[in-house]
């Protein structure tokens, strides 16, 4: 069994990841360490999965480097200096994505293509998240805004109830309107994807990886 360190274990994502690992022994994983920001690490582990805070993510990255273990983070709103540090990593495999869902990655690619096809249309982007979401717009919305060539200030958003995440991209002309929407029904969408990426990351060489790398792997796997 491979041992997992969950950083941000008391958060909603951390709890979901721990629950899924416990209910899927066929994945060959066990939660060995549950950590929060500022805590020391007791016990061995094979991979670090981080969904915490910008400060917590940097602490977890330092721990992963110290122990020479793969590091995965889906924490958003990270400082640019830390992003550069991860991108230049050569000692351990590092994975970063503001959204770890493969379906959201392909949705983003659909939006990218739509933005090219309907370049003369007026583009809008709206997102809805739960009231506990700290960053607005979210990391996912910022990525979508980038592919739509929208300023982050043009993204509209709502924070209501316990909505996991809904993103709607619209392209409007005088004659028609094209709307693309992705709605996450529950947090397990992201938790399971994070675990599967962690399993994949443990087999990779040292370096920096993104959803693009993982998507290419999954597409090749599907063609076999």
C-alpha cells in the first residue's frame, strides 16, 4: 500500500479524498498522515496531496522536497514566486492545477475552441460557488477567462449555499447565442481525480506537470 500525506486534511477536499481512499482499497493507497498548516509531520509517506491555503501549500511543498516525495496541489491563489519555484523543480515530480478535474480540463478546451470560432461575438463568463469559497473569481474561472481573452474583472460570480461549482461561458451575436456550461454535482469529482493523478504522478520522473500532461496520458491510454 502506498502511503498518502493529505495536507489540508480537515478541509472539504481533504475529507473527501480521505473518504474515497478508505472506500477504494483497490487503489492500493492508505492515508498515513493528515496535516494542517503549521503542523510537523510524523510518519512516513509516498506522496503529498495538498488542498489547503497558499501558505499551507508552500509548507507542504517544502516537506515533499525534504523527503523526496511527489507533490500534488490544487490549492488556488498561489503566489507567482511559488508557481515559478514549482515549475523549475528538478528533484521531485510536481503537479499543479487550479482545477484537477479532467472533465473541467476538456471543458476548458471546448471553450478555447469556441472563443476562436466565435471571435466576433460578445463573450461573457459567469461562475457560481459555495459561500465558503475564498477567492473570487476562482482559479478555474481565471483559466477560462484566459482562453476567452477576458479580463478577470469581466468575470461575474455568485457565492451561494453549498454549490460545488458551475461555470457558464456564453458567446452572443445579434442573431444567436452559444452557451457552454460545466456543473460539478459533488466534490467527489475533484477528489477522485486528484487521487488518480497522484497515482499517476508517483510513476513520473522529476519535473513539473499540469493537467495537459495528464490529459495526454489519459488519451493515449484510451486509444490502447
